[in-house]
C-alpha cells in the first residue's frame, strides 16, 4: 500500500491531517518482517490457499469448542496445515515467482501433508513398536525433519534452521566434543526416533502450545482487527493524551502498547500504528529518528504487556507448569515500569524542545468515542474476565472470539460481515505460520537437551565462567573499594545475569521472540535458577532480553521499520530506541535481585515499597537519558540522576535513601534554575 496521498482522520469537530508522502508501509513490513513476504496469487490458487487457511482456523475453533484431539493428532494436523500453507505462500528464494506457485512448491506442500498425516494414521501402530521404528517410520521422520527445517527457513530466516542442524550434529558427534559438553553420541536411528516419532522433539511442548493457546489468540487478534479496533485504540489514545506536551508521542506509546498485546509482532505493530503516529510526531516537532524510535519501543513492549502477551508467555506458563494468569499477573509491574519510563522520556523530550500538544478542539471526544464504539473493547474485557475466572487460555480466547463476533453487530460500521470474517480467518491462519514453524524447529533444540543433557551442561558452563570472572573482578575491586562491599557471590550472580543477557540479545538478532525464549529458557535460564533466582524471575529475565533484540543494533528490526516510515537514519533510530528502552534493560536486573516485583514471596508492604521506589527510579532514569528536568541538566547531574535511579531500583534501604536524596537535590537545583531562566526571559 504505497501511501502518496494526504489522509484525513476524523477527530471530533475538526480534522488532523497526516501528510504521508511516498511511504510504502507494506514494502517496509516485507523488508523487515520476513513473515510478510508471502505470495499473493490472484488466480484460482489464491482462492484455494484462502480456503485451506479458513479450514485451518475453523479446525482450531472447533477443537477449542468441543475439546482437543489426542495430543499427537492435534499437533500433527496443526503442523500439516502449517507446512501446506508455508510452501504455497512463501517462495523458496527471492528470485522465485511472487504471483504464481511453481510446480516444486506443490510437491513440497504435498510432502508436508504426507509426513504429518502419517503421524495421525500410524501413531497407534508406532506406539506398539516403541523404540523399534520401521524403515518407513525412519524415512518419514527424516523427511519430516528436513521439510520442517525448510519451511522455517522460508517463513523466517536461515538462522534457526542452522542452529537446529548444529544441535542435530551435536547429538551424533557427542563423543568428539570438548570434555565439558561430551556425551556418548547417538546413532541416526535413535536421533530420528527421538526428534520426530514421539513428543520430545518437533512434536514437543512448543508445538503443543502453538496448536492450542497461541493459534487461538492469534486468531482472536486478527478477527478483532476486522472490527476496527486498531483505529479505535488510536482515537482513544488521542483523546486521552493528544492534548499534552508532545501528545502524539504519548499517543504512540499508549496505542502501540495496547495493539502490541494483540498483534504479538513488533514489526507488524510498528507498521500498523506507526503509519499514523510517526507522521503526527514529526508534525509537532519531534525529530524523525526520535519519532521512529518511540514507535519501535512502544510496539516492542506490547509482547510483555498483559493480558494478551506474546506466544512466549504461553510457553513460559507451560514450561513452569503454572496457569497463564500467573505469568500475566507477574508481568504487570515490569511492563508498567517499561511504559512509564518511555512516557517520562517522551515528556521530558517534549518540554526540552518546547513542543506543544494538539488543540483540544481538533481531538476526538472521549465521551463520544466511549458511547459510540466502546463496545469494541468488550472482547478484551471478556478475555481478562475469563482468565481471572479460572478458564484456560484456550477457552478464554475462544469465548473472546465469540464476544467479538456478537458485539460487532452493535453498530453498523463495526459489523463483521461475511467478507470481513473470512479475511479474519485467513489472516489468523497466515499470521500463525511463523510462530508454528519456530516452535516445531526449536523442538529439535529441546529434544537435544533432553537426549544429551546439554541444558545442564550449559548451565554449569555459564556458572563456571561467572565463578572464574567473579574471583578476578572481586580481587580487582578490592583495590579501590573497602573489603566486603563486593563479594564473590554477588559478582558471580551479576556476571551470570550479564552473560545470560548477552546470549538472549545475540540469539534474538536472528531468532523470532518465541524461538529465542525457548532456546534461552532451556540453555541459559537454568544457570540463573542454580544461583537461587526464582524460576518466574529467571524466565521473565530471558524473555525481556529476547524481546529487546528487536531494538538493539546492529539488527534492530522494529527500530529499522520505524526508521523506514519516519525516513530517518536506521542506525541512529536504533541507538535512540535502545536509550528509550533503557528501563527495559534495567528492570529485569531489578526483579532478578528483588523478585517480589514479579510477585514471588508476595508481601503487600514490601511490594508497595518496591513499586514506589522503582517508579521514582524510572523518573530519575528519564532525566538521565534525556538530560532535562525543568531545565537542561548539567552532565554531572545527569550522572547523579543515573546513579540515583539505580539506587532506587536496587532493593535496600540505604540505596533507596541515597537515590531519594539525589532526586530531592536535583529537584531543588532545577527548580531554582527554572526560576532564574524565567526571570531572564521576562526581561
């Protein structure tokens, strides 16, 4: 959709004109989001693909309503639909035809159907010969693994398949590995049997989550979008925050955060809401790179914002064996700290530049929006109610879809017509393909961990590296600091957290968030748990930094997509996004040291104190990153603000008092400076 026109959006009695010149949003999405590079054949094949996609959506709706099939059947049929659609929709290379399907992709699609449906029709027979697969079983398993790897390469990128292949080789060549990672090695038959012919590899827990909770929430999001919820969220955000200083940037934060809980894709969310919010931010005076960065940070944070978080949150709940509601509740405070930090920085940047909000008479009426289209929010309210009431996420998503369809008929302009419903079902199936392929392929990594014990080996290696480093660093710091302030145990924990952060961000540069979380939760999180960090805090830690990879150069896809819309320098936008998301880099360390923020060992008084001091810390952090509070901050005060922010965020009475003292001092000094500036301006 190349936007070369001037678009008008109705806002109350006036209009806001967003001039968007020569911005091809769809092209930007295809450039940075591999899942958007699908074929769009216009002949009968396009109709056939839509029919298959609708059949996939209806299958999942049916099983959610009537009860899931036997686990291997549910997962196999789900993967069958996925493989068939991937090879029909996604070209093999960039030079492959985009408007028609070559013959070999029909063949690949058929092979995908055969190797998955074989598991449906032959699974009971294979149970009878457990541990002794036939030649046909092994042949199907071998082809199945290869076809899944190729499908993942097409819909994502080669990184995840290459990682999976490396782990498969590790299974075979275990005897030749370094001593720390050595194992007895497994033959070809054992590897195929473990990875494909059971529920330990490709058909393991990640694919189970994809075939149940994740698909239904993805479908819920695509159907809700057909009702016009996206535009309504932007309008509501405009009414709430558009009038304040730098209002459009705050609109971007609020609307992108809400939309991100539904879409689950950072890049897609940037392109959806950013096409409106980024031009608005530029129109009131924000620099292009800052506008693109704000949108990227807000969109990326949607994956950690309850109630509907990204697919990784469902896998976290399944891995820990706890209700999804517990994960969502634990994520509330960290997510709020993340978004409040962004809003604080946006506000300070606006006041630093002297930017104003939009006139109230050109903003939509909040009362009118609530009365006319408030029913669009009922599905989200329904989802929250069903989760709190104890329903499974699968049932909550199913009832959310039913509520969406029913409430859409409250007003004529929100009707889910047959065509819109059809598009929602098609988009739901298509949007699930990337997550499903990632879950299937990363099953090979988990299968390797269960077969060889690699997870425990890596955890031991990380802890050992931290142990060695902590001894040297503790000895070094003892030369400058009094003895006892820095301990070996404290330094070991800090280094383990840093190593885990680096691994999560590094993997996130090449892996989708879901795959990244599964790999790091299998390989790195156990090291944190060994050091007595509660599982909830450990898993949330790797989730946050896996998501942060979308903002961190050199591969910052969400930031680059925002830069494309803002027509800004991509690297500068990525660096700015990293600065704006600094709270997202600090908050995981806070709840690693103070897990009460993720509701571990909950105590109302201690929890309240931790939240208040963290909020004050976020306020100081915004001053430090932007360099402004009431007046420009001297570099020394900026450093003090950063130190004070860390002090308030780190648990402990002494550190809290020190941080509070810094906040009071800066407040007094800047207030005095503001008065001096005001007097000089009146002369």
